[in-house]
C-alpha cells in the first residue's frame, strides 16, 4: 500500500496514462458511501483527555512507522498550517 506524499504529488505525472494507472491503483481501496443519517454508529470512548491524547499519539507513531518514514521533528512554530478565523479576520 502506498501513502500520500505531498511533495511527490506536486511532481506527479499528469499524463492520461499516469492518471489511468492511479485510478486503477485506487480501485482496490475499500470505502463506503452513504447519507449522513444512514451512517453506522461509531464507538465513543468516555475517557479522560490525557488517555485519548495518548491513544492518538500511539496511532500516529504506528502510522508513520508503517509508512516507512520517520516522525517529523520541528518546532511548534514551524508546523505547517493555517489559522482560519470567522469573518476572515
């Protein structure tokens, strides 16, 4: 299984042949389509935030390891992202 790489996607081939190959690769992905009211119930964990944060951290580390990449290490001030404020302020 391949994982999304934002850098590689910028350099991705845009030929019809390359698009067809990517579509063929995606055809095996599992998925489900449904209306919002028809979605299955999800399990909600009633746990303290510290435990939930620990679970997310563990899953994140495992996902990076499965992808064969090292967890990025940079200061919080350099984390990529945008702040979107109501009313465009």
